[in-house]
C-alpha cells in the first residue's frame, strides 16, 4: 500500500517536472526541471528494485550530463527561447494531437495486461542486482554490448570529424616542427661580390 | 567455453573482419598523407574484399543450414549471407564512384572511409539480427554513421541542415520503433525473434484483446520500418536529405541501407511477427499505395535530379512493399517464397539502378559544375554518348521498360501480388508505374533530343567509368537472364 | 548439338549487332565481312543439323526459361525436325546469297552498313521464328521479321512512295496480326500452354473451338503471306531495294505464314472447315494474282504478283492437307524466285535503275549470265518437267485433285488454270526483257553485272533446277524419274507449254497483238490491270470511312475526352497534387515530425477502431 502511494507520488512529480522542462522559459530552469525528472525516475527504479540502474542514472545523467549541459547553457548564453519560437505557435495543434494520442494510449494500456507494477517474484537472499547485471551483460548480451561500444566509437569519430577545425591563421606553435627544422631551411647564405664605395 | 564453441563464433567472421579493418583504417589513414588518400582507399577496398571472401567462406562452411550464435542474438542463414555479399559489392562500388568526386571537392577524408565501413558494419548487424536488441543497435550504428556522413561537408549549409533534419527525425523514428518493441517485449517477455514468433502466435490466438495489444505495438514497429524505407507518410526526410547531402553521400544513403531496411522488414515482420501477418499486411498496403502515388506524382514536379530520384526512391520502396505484403494469403505461406523472393530481387535490382543513376551524376559532375538539375542533362548525348547511353539504361530500368532488369523486378512483384489475389493493387501498381515512366523518359528526352546548355564539361574517366559500364550492362544482362539472381533470392528466402 | 542449334540464330545476330552499332568503325568492307561470316557460319551449321535430322535425330526442348507466371512459362526453345531443319537451310542459303549479292547492288548506297545490319537481323528473326517450339517465340519472330521488313521497305526513307508502301505494309499486317494474336490468345485460354507439343497433344481430346483458332491463325498467315484479300501490301513493298524483295518478300518472310500453318498441321487436321477456307483463299490468290502479273510492265511488280500467285499454290497445298508438298514448293520457290528477283535486280542495275519492261529488250547478248540464269529460273517457275518447280507444283496439283473437302474442285480448277498463266507471264517477262530489239537508252549500253552479283545468281540457279531430284521423298510416286515421265503426259505440262507458246507469239517480237487482245477484252482487262480495284476499295472503305469515323471520334473522343479529360486533366491533377506535396514538403522540421506522428495516430486509431467494433 505504501509502495503504491510512493509510486504515484513519484509519477506525479515526474510528469510535472517533464512538463516543466518543455514549458519553462528560462533554460536554466528547464535544465533543473530535467534534473528533477531524472531524480524521480531513479526513485521509481529503486521501487522496482533496480538499484544499480537507479544509481547509474543519477551518476551519469544528473552528475555528468546535466551539469555539463548547464555549463554550456550558462557559458554560451544561448537564447533557447528564440530557438523555440514555433513552440507556442504549434501548441494548440500539438495539444489536440497529443491529447488524442494520450487518450488512445490510456485506452489501450489501461487494460489488464500490465496489471502489476511491482515484481511478484521472490528474490533469494544475497541476490546482487549489480552482479547479475554484470554477468548477463558479459555473457548473454555480449554481442549487443560490443555493438554498443562500436556505436560509442563512431560517436567519438563523428564528433571529432564534425567539430575539429584547424584554423588557418592560428599562431600556435608545433614543437615537433620546430625541432625538425634544420639550418638549411632557415638560413640562406648568398655570396655576393663586395661592393666598394667609390 | 570449449574450442568448438569458440570456433562457432567464426560465423560472425565478416563482421569481425570489418570491425578490425575499420579500426585499422583509422591508423592507416594517419600514414596516408597524399590528397588522393590512395593508401586508405586501397586499404578500405582490401578490407571489403577480405570480408567478402570471409562471407563466402562462412557461406560454404554453413552448408545451407541455419545457426544461432551469441545466445541467439545473431543468426547466420543463407539470407544473411546473400544480403551481406550484395552489401559488400554495393559499398565497394560506392567507394569507386565517390572517390573522384570527393577528391575534387577536398572532401576525401579518412573519416569518410571509416564512417562508411562502420555504416556497413551496422548494415551487417541488421542483416544478421535475430533479436530486437541487435536489430536496434545495428540500426543505430548505421544511422549514426549516416548522420555524420551527411554533415561531413561542414562548409555547406544545405548539408548541415539536412543532417540536422535527418538526425531529429531519425531519433523520433527510433523512439517510435523502441516503443513498439517494448510493447511486444512486454507481451511476450522475449527479445528473440525465434521466441517471439511462436509466442505471438499463441498469445494472438488466446484472446482478442491480447491480439489488439500486439497489433498496437506493431503499429510502432511498422512506423520504424517505414521510416527506414522512406514510405509515406514517414518519407519526409528523404527529399531533403537526398537533396542537401553531397551527391557522394546521397549515393551512400540511396544504396546499401536499402538492403538493411529490407532485411529489417523481413526479420521483424516475417521472422518475428508472422502471426500478425494479416495486420501488418494491411498496414503495408496503405504505405505501399501512398508511397507509389506520392512518390511518382511528386517526382514529376521536380526540377532537381537528386530530388527527383529521392521521390523515385519513395515510389520504388512502395513497390517493393507490394512484394512483402503478398506473402501470406489466408493464413498460409504458399506464396511466401515467390513474394518475398520478388521483393528481395526488387531491392537488389533497385540498389543496382540507384548506384548507376547516382554514379552517372557523380561522373558528370565537375568542380564548380554540379550535375544535379534536370537542365544539366540536356544534350548529354552530344557531350558524352557512352555516359548518356548508360544513363538511358538506368532510366529505362528504373521506369521498368523491358528488357531491363527493372522490368523483370516489377513483373515478378506484380505477379506475386496477383497470385495473392490483390488484383486492384496490381492494377494500381501498373498505373503508377506508367505515371513514373514519364519523368524517367523525360531525362532520356533531355539527354538525346535537347541541345546542350551551358559549357560542355568533360566527364571523368578511370575506374569509375569502367565500373559504371559494368553496372549498366549488368542491368541489361539481369533483365535478359534474371533466373539466376531470382533463384538465389528465392533460395535465400527459403532459408528464413 | 544444343550449342550448334544456338549458333544458328546467334551468328547472324552477332553480325547484325557488330554492323549496326560499330558500322562506322568497321567500315564498309568490315560490315559486309562480319555479316556474311555470321550467315555463312549459320548456313554451315544448318546444313550439319539438316544432315543430322535426316538421320533421325530430332530435338524439342527448352533452351532458356525467361519467366514463369501463373503456371504459364515463357521460354525460348527449339523444335528441330525435318520441317524446321529444311527451312533453316533454305533461309540461311538464300540469305547468304543475298548478302553477297548486296555487296554489288548497294555498292554506292550511303546506308551500306545499316542495310547489312538489317538483313542479318532479319535472318536472325526468321531463324527464331522457324526454330520455335512455342507460340510466344513464334510470335516474337513473326513480329521481328515484320519489323525488319518495314524498316527495309522504307529503307530509302526519302522517297515518298517508299514511305507510303511502308505504311501500307504495316497497316495491312496489323490486320493479320490481330487475327494471329487472337489465335494465340485462344490457344492460351483453352490449353493453358504455349508449347507446341503440349497443345498438339491435348487438341484432339479438348473441346476447344479448333476451327476458330485455326481461322484466327490463318488470318495472321494471310497477312504475312499476302493472301487474298490482304495481298495488297506485297506489290507495293517492291519500293525497297531489290535484295530485300528477293530475301524477304519472295523467299523467306512471306512464307512464314505457310510455314506456320504447316507447323500447326495437327490443329488444322482437326478442322475440315478451316482447311476449306484455306483451300479456297489459296485458289483465288493463285489464279487471280497470276492474271494481274500478265498485265504489269514493271519487271519487279510482275515478279511480285508471281510471288503472290505461287504463295497461293502453297496455300492450296496446305488446304489439301499436303503439308509436305507446300513446304517443298516453298523451298523450290525460294530458289527460283530468288533467281528471278536477283536477275531482275541485275537487269535493273545494268539499265541504271530502269524497271519498265517496255524499255528493255535484247539484253540477251549484253548480259549472258543473267539471261541464262533467269531463263532457268523461268523454266523452273513455269513447271517444265525435270526442273525443281515442276516437282513441287505437280505435287500440289495432284493433292488438290485428290482432296475431297468442300472447295477442292474450285481450287483444283484454279491451280490448273494458273499453270497456263504462270508460264505465260514468266515467259512474257523473259521475252520482253531479253529478246527482241533493244528499247533501252542506246547512249548508256548495259554491261554484265560484276561477279558478286552473278555468282549468287549461278549458285541459286543450280538448286532451282536440281532441288526436285534431291527431295524425291516428298513425292507421291516411287521415284522422281517416274514422276517426270508421268508429268510429260499429264495436263499441266501441256498447259505450261501452251502458256510459253502464247507468250512467245505475243511478245517474242514487238507486235500489236497484246494491245488488240486488251482492247477486245475491254473492261475485263481494265479490271485486272487495275488489280481488281482492291487498292481503291480499301482506300475508299478504310481510308475515307476511317476519316469520317476518325473525325467524329477526334471531336468527341480526342478533343473532349482524351485531351480535355485525360491528358490535360491528368496534367492538372498532377500539377495540383505536386502543389499539395510541395506545401507539405516545407523544409520545416516540425511539419515533418508532425506528419510522422499523424501516421502513427492513424495507425493507432485504426487498431482501436477495429478493437471496439
């Protein structure tokens, strides 16, 4: 009973925070609302006894990604409001379509098939969520894990390829080039006939 | 793990070779100082060749049987081998066609080659996927590379915009696909197609509300497939991306990924959800008809050749869907080999035609003189008769004029549709093909009957020209002697 | 052996492609070398196959399956038996001779390579037709030879008469093809197969409308083989270069109809009605076209009408169930008619493209080789015992005499009378062109043609004399010699002699006798001379009639329906539609994403709607 109450509380906060993310005019507020959404999502995962995933979500998304995002927003002074100009204009239409869709989804999913939100399976003593996850990740899903690694690699390559720009007018020094320079390349001795003053 | 178990993973040898090769290519590229990237290019082609041979090895070793490895996430059957072989050939040809074009524009970077190989890896993963997970990851790998490839031409505003659109819409489509997958996973409790197949059959038979739930998830899955194929109404990215990307990248997007999209549709729908065939076939009917109608009609109004070919892609994918939707009739799969075989044949031939058409555009383009508007084709026959003739072959084939391969492909699909008893669909397909013939033949008319406009630019030569000739003549040969390829496709389908 | 079969049609095809596509690179000599080489290879292979078939080795099989659709397989296959092997030899031999002859005849023509490419292509098509083992391939060959024929009739496309003749041939053949397609469609509908062997095997048991099928197919044969009343295109086709007249419009293509009916013999044997029709049509064509030949002065037209008449003979033989006699006559006719045509061509070049016999005469001394070969061809044509034409023609007359189906008596009378007419017009030609006083332009005296022209003439003259002796097995009597002896005392021989005598009396020396006879016959002569007015009738009936109908249709159908509704309408629809598409393809991301979601929404709504209803 208590669990159910906690779940619905978290769910309500999550939805509210998510809504705030897209409606907040101030980008910093939006980012903070997103942090809140992550927090509550992690809470729901804890309810489902997925401790490892909940902690990871906090560490990775809240701790790293969102902080980085906030830095970028604050440092670059991006005017998100201008980027989202169309948002308010399209809102009525979006509300109608979204409303119909939400209604349909509820009509479908409020049925009997996803009845229990909590797992009824009894967990043996000494069961470690993290260990099980690790075991499955490196056995059953090793193939998927490898492909995910490749995707990350591609992301790195793509990011570098798209952003790395060597400026033509840069004054930065290249020590390797400097050291490799030889005398013949820098100094040219020219022999000229001596000119005498008359 | 015993040695035999370890060795069984060699069935993924082509993927391993490609991964290792792509990683090594990044290092090799450091040593490739010249502007032509000769070393990297040759290395990439070498990797493709080795991977091709590896596939042949796996194929011969499998003796026509089907194997599952990596805990069922990876399937190795004849279909996967054949599609992989097609993919290697396609990407190799893409490299040959794109190289001079990229070189002239200073775009021939190591990243292009590397990303292309990784994209190919994504295609291979999709082709061999036997699980929602591997399919989805392969898809992401492929599309991530494609986004980056489109954006690679950083100085072009059009390319950047196209990449942005592609990325956002692609992410949306991925979300939809994942949502659908999660729905089906929730109902069946498995990610493996081999489990989902019987599970869905049992569930769908158990209660009508359960069936509705599965179909609900199916809607999202089909939407994901439709986006990848570019079927209406999930097609909006195609014209903009084809148009915005540099022609070399358009060539990449327009060819090998179609094989992956076909494999994706086949694996998800035919392997995973055959029990819902009645439902997804109805969805595909709508997608196919809309795609053929919109693709063909909108193509007529285009003045940009790349955009025209983009709409033509939409219509062709619609046509291919006709094959996919006529496999199961009244609950039995008697028509399956014919119908899916026809669809596969269509896809392979389409890839070949698309390669050739964009190849001609690449070859006819020069620095400062892009060949991408319809007017650029004017008087092509006067400037370069052989290139014009090759383009004529491609256009005839795309329009489905006998004896080109495009005709036979259309014929096979239509006869499969007729066998499935969908006579009105066949009539519609023929009608839209006739509409489509107009804009292909207009290109021919421009090439042969109009006076050249502007400055005559000499078209490039070299290996690309040779390969293009082979490409065009192969379409002719396949139209005259289609049985070999058709038998191969049907054998591949039988292995499903 | 299969490779050899393939070699026969493919060698000329290769020649045609080389000469057609790379004609400029090959040059004139190169073009004729490759094509002649191709046909030579084909001819030698055909001879080999013929010898093989005579030993009893026949073949019926698929070479290549193009596609399978709904249980019907469309394939390329060969049926090699005596009939097709003989046809192959005849076709390749005549084609080879014509190729060689063309070197001389077309020497000054700018379209030299094009011409060689066409005639090689024709040879390929004809061989495909002859070797077919199914209706589809037969139809392919049928249309392909027709196509090349149109191309060649209009070869000199700057001449308006050539274009007119071309159009006429095309239109008349459409009528025939319509029947032919109908026949094939009926076969497919009732038998569910296009394979000869299967159709023939099932025909007796099946309750198919065999008579209808046979008649429809025969309409096709009437078009291609120029049988009354679809004969009008053949005389006009003489606008094409003479080698073409010899190859296509005498020896090979026009006999395709005869060949086809002979091939379909198992079907025709099931329908006496159809054979009666064939018999009567053949009889009419033989006699009445022969009569027209008597009144013409253009040497090529005389030969053309003679061809019509001879085709009539073959048709009579088909109707009388004497299929082997028909094919026998087809073969001998191919030889002697080729001689006559090429001889006429030789005369025409010698006289600088003069075709009117009234301006010839006395060429015997100037052109001995042409004269003697022409004479041999004429004797053979007239059916003098011992010469090739005699054997086949007598076999047909005998067959017509013994036939019992309705119409046989009429046909017999026709062919018998035609013997006289044939001899008369053939020798009229000989006498007018080669004997008597010279009437040509004395300033430009004729010379004997070069060797490339005369050698084929001689080579073709040999079989037109001897072919009958070699093919004794077709004859109803025990030995060829007995047949000759019998022929000497039979009615046709005396009729032929009478014809020659009549020609000699009237035309040996210039006299006013022919004119007086013409005057005496009055309107009858005029009717024959005007070719019974068929051209005018068709021009009036179809030309004017079609124009009236066409104007009506044009106003009602074309202007309002097609142009207004279909063409402009569809253009408007397309324009409107692409306007809408352009409206949606805004380039704005929101629209795109929205459309995708809309698609999803439609799908979900569909699911829910189905669930609730």
